[in-house]
């Protein structure tokens, strides 16, 4: 379990402290990283080194692990009262729910029998060439890499699939019964409450705009229409404008002047489930405002999101990760500082920890 789940930053900290405690010498520490490329191989090498040095060395490793990764240490060595639960074969994620001082968490399926699924849609090219979202290919690649690292099979309707998927198609994928969560990422132009398809705005007055209401995502994946995802986290991430304002203000020296640029009858033994439960949406900007994108570097929203997830998703729950992304905009240079992402329609009843690599 330690080999499967230890992260590279935790391993590096362990090596430094084992060197300080004179359990390992510098040559042994360097050997772990320089002679092995795969994370699991490095972890195996470290464990073998420590075990050969006896009980004191092993105890030092455990003590340091408790400081750097208490979640993993708790699963490896359950406290009294949790050992019986560990022996019963329960999902390790459910044990986390009982840790003192931590709120309940959604159970995470063991790696051996789960198939996480994510839907990634990036509309870059449009019929109207002026609408082409240059730079969005950077966002697309970054999100695909992140989702894969988090253990999700990425479904891409526009490429790499035998046919195009509709929302209903995705909701009926057989993989959903074996996933502990779903992430849907949509990147396009947009307006309040909807995102544009590749046809964009209608050129002919007799035609309709090519719009997809974001409410439809919640309807396709809710408890009624997608029972396979009942009681599982459903994460919706949308990178699109929600209007035309940019929230840029010009404050004049004259104080006070600020100029802005139906229910069926239930049987006694029927189960009652709230139809829209366990969702959370993360939108790239506030209602009525623009979402910035650089033609060479991509969108600050996607780049900051990937940065935060890569750094903190091994220890923070999902809502906290989203909060860190919002805080990251406070630190970024313009135009990022003029954009504020928002968490929306959150009905998560528990914390959701992604635990990448597990």
C-alpha cells in the first residue's frame, strides 16, 4: 500500500529527514531518485533500504510519514478501534470518514476495481472564423493531462471516439457504475446560462443560435436520469464567458464617481432521493462577465486550476481546491485579477478527496 500510494513530495521529505537522522547517507538518498524513474520503483527502493537497517530505521520512517502524510499513515497503521474495520475489507476511503477532527468524506473506490470517467469538451474552431478560440488547445492539453493523472478515463466527443456523444449518451456509459465520481469540463464561448456549439451565433434570422444550456448537464446526470451516479460527486467545470462585461473600473480622482468599462405516489418501501444531489460546478467567471484567454498561453482559469490540483489534490478536498484557485487569481497579473471564478450549485453533502495516484 505504501508503494502504491506514497507521493513524490512526501518521498522526498522522508529521504531528507532520514538523512538528517543518519538512517541513510547521501549516496543512498541520491540512489533512490537517480537510479529509478518510476515513483513506485523509488518507493520500493526506499522501503528495502530502510528495512535492511532494522527496527529503529523502520520506526523512524513511520514517524516521519505520520508527519508528512497522516492520511496514508492512518490507513497503514489504523488506531485502536479502526483495526477491525480495516480487517473487514471496507474501502479505505470510508475509513477516512471516521477520522477524528475530519468531516465525513465521499468513499473513494480502490484502484483495483474502479474506472473513473471524465468528459472533456473543448470547442476551439467555429464556423465564424473570428470566433476561433486561439490558445484553448493549451487548456485542452493541460486538462487532459490533469484528468488522466487523477485516474480518469477522458471521453472526448470531438476526437478519439468512434462517434459523437450527446449528454444522454454520456449518462448511459457502462463505466459510470464503476466510477466513484465524474468530472465534466466544457470550454467554449458562452453567455449567461449557456455555452456555444461550433456553429456559434446564427447568421440567418431564420436559424437559432447554437447554444447548449448548462442546466442540461445537471439534468442528464441527476439521480433520476443517471442512477449509476447516485450518491457520487459530479464535478462540473466550465471555462466560458457568461456575458460581455469585463469588470474593469476607472476610478476618478473626484470621490464618489466610479465608471465601469411533478411527484408520483410513493410506495412505503420506496427510496426517496433528492433529484439534484452531490453536484458542484466551478465556473470561470461571475455572471455577466468575460472569461479571459491568451492566444499563446491559454486561459488563466485552466492554468491556475491545473497548478493548484497538481500541488494540493493529494491532501485537500475538492471545495478547498476550488477556493485555492480563486485565491490564485488574487496573486496573478492582469487580466487574471479582473476575473473571479465562482463555485455554483453545490449540493455535495460530504467532502470529496481526489487522492491522485491511488
